[in-house]
C-alpha cells in the first residue's frame, strides 16, 4: 500500500468508523479503478493520430539528417584521399 492508500484507509477506519475489512476492500477498489482509468487514458493518447503523424515526421527528419551526414563524410574522405594522392605525386 502506498502512503495515499494508507491515509485513505485511516480516514475510512478511524473517521468514518468502517470495519477493517470494508475499509481495505474500499481502498483496493479505488486503487483498481484509478489504475484502469490511467491505463485507458494512456492507450487512448498513444493511439491518437497526431502522435503517429509526429513519429512519422520525426523519422523522416532523422533519415534526411543521416543521409546528409553520410554524404558530407564521404566527400570529406574523398577530399582527404585526393589530397594525399596529390602530395605523393610530385
């Protein structure tokens, strides 16, 4: 039990004078309802179209950046090779 559950249990047990079993059952029921609601909300947010579109857009940006970075690296390597060849040949 978390501290919030313990506080809720204490309120039910002491202030409302519920039997121990009833207080425990109520706290467990509230916890299950909250967990179910949170899971449903998370699933709903993760399946919304704007999230999927945003992920797709970011993937495209990442591939573009990877392409341009690779191209610049290849050009730098070729330039280095040409410079070495030019220095070797008199």
